[in-house]
């Protein structure tokens, strides 16, 4: 019986410690994140909890351990998200009703320009 009470007490202490940690994390994020960044991170955590949690951990690491003291924008959050996912930059170009990758668009333009200069 005493063991059960001790285990219950330990669980309660762990829960209180976790709640206190969560409050501190929220305070730090609200202090250093722009409003749009907070909204974006919140929606990311709802849509992709694993990615959102990882991004939040990285941002908090930068604030706490690296001394980052500037306001973090939505663009910064998106950058960290892309790094976590392993995605490169994606710029899309819409031309004649077609959407293509900007890199492919540039490669095509380079190819066409080199063909035109060779024909001259």
C-alpha cells in the first residue's frame, strides 16, 4: 500500500514539473516569437505534431543555449521546419497556365540561351 502511495506521489510530482516546464516554454516562445510565428508554430504542431515539437525544441534551444535574443518570424520557423523535414527551397513559377519549379525554369532558360549563343 505504501508503495502505491509513493508511486502516486511521484507521478503527481512529475506531472507538476512537466506543467511548470510547459509554462516556461510557452513564456519563452511568446517573448521571442512574432505573433504570426506563434500562430504558424501552433498550426504546425496541430497538423504535424512530431515536426512541430522538433521545431519548437530547436527554437527553444537557440533561445536558451545559444542566446538568441531577436524576434523570430514565421519565415524563421518555416526555415527550421524545412531543415527538419530535409526539404530544399521551393520557388514555383507560373507561366502560360503551367506551374514549374524555379530551378527547372532557370535551367531551361540557361539551356535556351546557350543554344541561341551557339547558333549566332
